[in-house]
C-alpha cells in the first residue's frame, strides 16, 4: 500500500506545490512509522546539545508529528496544516521558513531541523537559512542529508558555509 501511496504522491500530486505535496503526504500517512530507538537516540543527543549550550527554549522547524515536544519550552513550526493537525500540539506555529517566519529575532535559544532543509530548493535555501539564523539565539541543531538524492524534492546543500554567512552561534550536526 505504501508503494501505491508514493506513486500517487509522485505522479498525481507532484512537487510543484510543496505545501500540497506535504499535506497529502501527511494525509496518506506515509511517514507515520515509529522507530522508538532512533527517536530515543536523537532526543538524547538533542537534549545534550541543549544542556551544553544552556538552551531554555526550542523551535523545531518542520515539526511534523512533533515527537520532540518533551523538550523544554518547545514550539513546533510547520507549513503543512495536516501535519500540525495530526501533531495534536496545544500550541504551534503555521509558517514557511522560505518566507518570513512570524517571530521576533533571536527569540529561541535553539532551532532544530531534522531532515527539513534537504527539501528546500536551491532557489529558496538562502532565505530559509537567513530566517532560521534570525530566530536562533545560541545554536542551530541539524540532521540533514548531505548526499544528492534522486528524489525530485530532495536537494544537497552546503550547510556549513550557508550558516557561516548568516549565523554567529553554534551549528551542531547530529549526523556526524
């Protein structure tokens, strides 16, 4: 069934409208598998980075199901209304990192991106990095693929240099 859902997304929905694509992807529940061990390890690594950098609040961009909701003063941001609906978060932010995020500058100690920036096109990545850098106060925590994918909605970016140009805080890569 998952194979058929993926064919539907690829050939019927397409990726010309990313928001529609991700709403449909969440609606068809393709990304709802639960890997508890993976999540536990990532949660522990993120918690350690937050502690080391004295971070008291967290914004997760592309929060999806918001499985990091137990982090201190957590807020989830997504541009998929369906993802936010399924997350059942009591409070969340609907927004697009490739546009202006409706938050003041330096308002979150940490901003987290787990496999979100890899879905931002070459045309929009600079704006996304600029917005994340504007909001983050102390650190940005990333887990992003650095390998070029054959998927039409995945891109390879030079995250180190992009953040070096826009962010003065610490950038932590979880996949190293």
